């Protein structure tokens, strides 16, 4: 059986190395005569002189998938990329190199686009900028016409009034943290903090901290995560030098974890390596045809809705028995919406075929669930380590208005294979499903 190191660099990488006459030095490194000549970058053998920054460009900010859901999304290649991404984050603690980008997700609202190009009138927008008919707001009147929600209008008007002052040139997207009237002062751990709640999570910053002093003078705060070029292509490594950080009216932050990480302890690293090795062995023992079940035409669309239903109920113990019941219940609800006897009969016949297909694939579905669980445990441990390096204190506000400590929303890792999110689904995701959110 392959070792974890071999698994992470298995064929075609090892075959390429053999064809080139290279020796394996360990940890994804190959060379000749004791000289390093090639390294593995997420499943590809790359000459050391060609290792460069990852290409994080795209057409726009897309929906991010959970790292563990790659089991269902992209089969063998998806799982390998997921495990490689987790492994790369561990290494990122050590050298903070350019092989990946690691960002903290910020639970801001609304998602705001600000553009201030030289010689052009500045505008702000929400994700509606990506509509077939984009809603771009150059004035307060535009905002009122495009967005009926008064709360959203207030946020966008503040963004239009203050963010163009600090954008030196370019188009950016970020999550709005607060406008000045959102800020409260509360005692947290015996110390006065500025507190604001843009969405589900409440953030707290000590009044006497450097960031707290900036917040006190500001009118608005935002975390930038994306920059767009003149052709509308997105770069998830925005140039923060394009902002005037000395202007007191706006606090503009980066969510790049390179600014916050210190190191991973030997104990944390050992636990991570153990969990990743277990997930790797689970992957190795999963036959390729098992992943075909994840794309089964009869029931594949139910996998992630099933997982989300478990999260809503505060647990994530996946089982085939529960999955069968969930699919059956979902199909019954679809049937109940029909009125004609013919439509009902056809729907029931289809439902019977779906349940039969699930029953026939029980063993393979169970293997997918086990692999999903192994990757989830590895991810959750890594999140616990990353949470020690968060940007701001995070809380959930209970029904009585008290602040209960919680984890950050999560993290995004971007490699040359794409971007994946790391979220504690029984923490933030569960709270987010049941929270009152901005009308985006």
C-alpha cells in the first residue's frame, strides 16, 4: 500500500519522475545527483524554475464548495485536490510561500462592489452587478431605484459616500462590516470593545487597539477579497496598495491569513498528520467505480441537500439508512404538490425507481460517506488551529442579547486547482441556516 507521501504524489507524477530519471527526495521533491530539480504542485510535476504565483483569475466570484464535498463534486480528482489543499495549508504555517492563498471568510453584508477608475464616475453595487442587466449605482437616486430595502439602501449610500475616497483606482469586491451607526460599545472579557453585527456573526474589537482607534474615527468598514481588471476578470489576491489606508473615513482590511499566522505546534501538526493519513488511506481503499455513484443520474442531486438537512438539525452523522429516508421524504413532498392522478402515478413510479437505485448502491454510498467523514475530521482539526489566528473576536448573539463566543465563518484555500472553503458546518453553517439575513 502507498504511504501518505506517495499517495499525495502518485501517478502520473511518479511515472513522469521515473521517465525523467529523477529520484524522490520526499515531501513532493524530486531531483538528480542530490540536486533538487522538480517539485509537486497539486498533482503536477513542475521544474523549480517555473514555480510561480498561482493564477487566481476568473470571470467573477463564484460559489465556493466545501472541501469535503469534493467527494461528491469531482470524484477522484476532487478528493485528491481536497487532500492536497489541506496538506498545503499545514505547510503554509511553516513558510507562508506562494503555492497557495489562504484567506479568512468574513461574515459581512452586503457583498459590495466599489469601482473608482481614473476619469470615470465611481459606483457601488451588490452581486446584482453580475445580473444580465447590471444594477450599478452612481448616485443615491440609483440606489433607491435599484434596491427597495431601506436597510440595504443605507449601507450602499454610505459605501458610495465614503469608499471612493480611499480607492486610488480599480474595481474591488468585499464584505461590508459596518457603517458608523452600527457600532456599539460592550464589555467583553472585562474590556471595552467596539461591537458590530453585519450578518450572523458579531465582531468585537478592543477600543484601545490600533484597529479600534481606526474604527472610532471611521464612517464605514469593509474587508476586500476580490479585484477585477478592465475585462471583468476576478483576482482573489487584490492589490491592497490601491487603497488610501490613511484616510480616516473608511477602514479597509484584507482577509489574507499571511498577516496573522504564526506557527503550528508539534502536537497540532502530529494530530493533523494522523487525521490526513487516515483520510488518505480511506481514499486509497475506495475503488474508482465508487465515485461513479456520486454522479448517479437517479439520486446524486440529493447528496448535498441531505448533508445540509443534517447540518440544520445540528449533527453530521451521515448514514445510508437516513439518506434513504431523506430521499423518500423529498420525493413524497414533490408528489404531494401534484394534482392530476396521471402526474401522481408517474411521480410515484419515478420515486420507486430512485429508491430502488439507492438500495442497490448502499455499499458504495456508505464508502462515500466514510470518506466524507474522514476529510471532515481533518478539516475541522485544521480549522481549530486556524481559529487561534483570527482577525477579530467573533460571537453569536443569543435571544437575550448576550454574546456567546463562536468560531469565524471559515477560510478559503486557493490553489492552482481552484478555491475551496473550510467551514465548521456544525458551527457557523448551522447558525447561518437559522439566522435572519440581509436581503441580498
